[in-house]
């Protein structure tokens, strides 16, 4: 066997990567699509358009932040399930999944009660006031009830991904995405004489109903399709402690990440209602693209955990290289699409010429940073699959406090406003990208 043949036999095929990645991509984009759909629909409400877009953007970003922080149990359980699958010991995890549900429900219940009760104070920290504050609170207090259901759904996505199956998640995501668009239009604008127009509250209820139904479908797939049972067992599964340790480190990582988003929103709100509205649109597009690229990251997450379980480090190294090539191509395709539709994308969300001016002045920065984002997101997912939670925690804390915050402060001091926020995000992502690649090369080459 020559060297080329040896390399090919040690590689994970593109077909296998795509088998996991494409369904994961379609499943993963649902959460940002829900927020983007809400922004698009509420932007058509015939009053207070700028204030409503700003309010929904702030509230949606807070919900995304909370979801990102606590949904790290999904990555943790995916890592554990894939490792046990690789080592052919899956039967030892029978009780772990249900115990993880209980853990997630306890956390999410505390978060829902605390954030809903203090929602006014929380949004004031974002510099929100007046109509923006009132609309944000109205939207948030309804939609946050769907958070426990989303957390369970993401946990089940992690189980499915650990079993090397993302098809079930795709079905759930597509059902949820189409249902949400239908409900958004129906509840926001209503049907004369039948259903009253609920405006911003209608968008929140559409999201809540979608999250509940997606959770129910996910539980159905779990019961019918997986080898696990809805039985918590009589004793604590030994892996629960490992899962909690992984989760806590990933929580801290996500908390650092979302502290950056909080600061960005706070600064943007301080620059004026048009700038926070433009920033909200760009930030939600950023999240959508992140979830698209993360579809391939999730494939890396599932496969890397399995390779770690079987101790196949040669394939792991080649997986990192191939995944990098794929996500860079995906990023370039998105860049071309965004560049071609540059002056049309903003108009999908708003017709306010002042908001559009700030959007067009700044959106190009996000487009240029996409290759950096793609590499950072893909290696981030691989490290989650490998259980490298401490490294990820330290990397995100460093990128937040050593890269983003000093840059944001400097650019604000230079009066760069939205330019400064997204330039700071570029430096933030560059720090993550370089750190991830350096670690992977040093450890697995």
C-alpha cells in the first residue's frame, strides 16, 4: 500500500461528513431563523418600526445568549454518547439521558423565573428605555417560557448527534421552521373578524408554540428511535458528574462569549435607536451564518468524539484538515451571496432609510470576517466532541477580556461606533481562530 492509499484509508470521507453536516445544518439554523423571522415580520408592523425592530433584536439576542450558555449540555452529552459509541459501551448510558433532562429542567426553571421577574432591570442594562424597553419586555416575558422546551430539544439533538444521526434533528428543525413562519404571520397580523392582530406579542407567542411542539416531536424520536429509555434509574449515572463538569466549563465559555454580545448591544443602544436596530439585524445575521457553518461543526463534534473513543488520532488530524477546507468553501459561498445581495438584504428587515444607512455602512465587516469565523466555529465543535471544555473556556475568556473588550473600548474612544463594534468582533474571532488551530496542531499533528 503506497502513502496515498494509506492516507485515504485513514480519512473520514466527505460523504460521511456531509451525511451528518447537512441535516445538522438544517436543524441548527431553526433557532436563529425564529429570531430573524420575528425581525422580518415585526418590521412590517405599521407603527414604531424602528423601536420594535430594536426591541425584538435585543430581546432575541438575550434569549439566544441564555440558550447558548445553558444548551452546552447538548455538546457535553454528544461528546459522551459518541465516545461510548466508539468504544462500544453505549448500554452504560441508559440512565444518563433522563438524568440530564432533569438537570437541564432544574437550571432552565431557575433562569426563566429569574430573568422574567427582573426583565425590566435586565434590559435597562442594555441602555434600553422608553418604547424600546417596553416592547422588549413584552416580547421577552412571553417567549422566555419556551426556553425549557428549547433546552430539552437541544439536549436531544446532542444525543442524536452522539449516535451519529442528525436526520431526526433535521426533521424536527424543518417542521419547527415552517410552523413558526406560518404562526408568525397569523398571530402578528391576525385574520379580520377571526383572529385579532397581536403585533409584537403575536411574534413571541408564535415562537413559544413552535418551541413546545418541537420539543414534543424530539421526545417522540427519542422514545421511538434511540436505544435509550425514559428511565432515570435508581442511582446517579457515573458519567453525570463528567457531564456536569463539561457543562460548567462550557457554561463559563458561553457566558464569556455572550458577555461580549451584551457589551456590543449596550454600546450600540447608546449610539441611538437607528444604530441598535441596524446592529440587531447584523447580529442576527451573524448568528444565522454561525449556525449554518456550525452544521459542519456538529459533524466534526460527532465524529471527533467517536474517533477519540476508538483512539484513532490519525483520522482525527485528517478530519480537522478536511473540515477546515469544507467550511472555508461554505464561508466563501456565503460571502458571494451576501455581496451579490448587499443592498437587498437590509430591506428584507426594514424600510427605514436611517437604519438601512447604518446597516450598509457596517455589514461589509461581517462579510469579510466569515472565513475567520468558519475556522473558529469548526475547531470549536471538534474540541467539544473531544471533551476539551477547559481549553474552550480559557480560549473564550481570553478572546473576550484580552481581545474584544480592549478593542471595543479603544474603538469607542475613537468614535467609530458600529464600525468599532464589528471591528472588535473581528479581533475577537481572530483570537479564537488562531488559538484553536495552534492547539490542534500542537496536540494532534
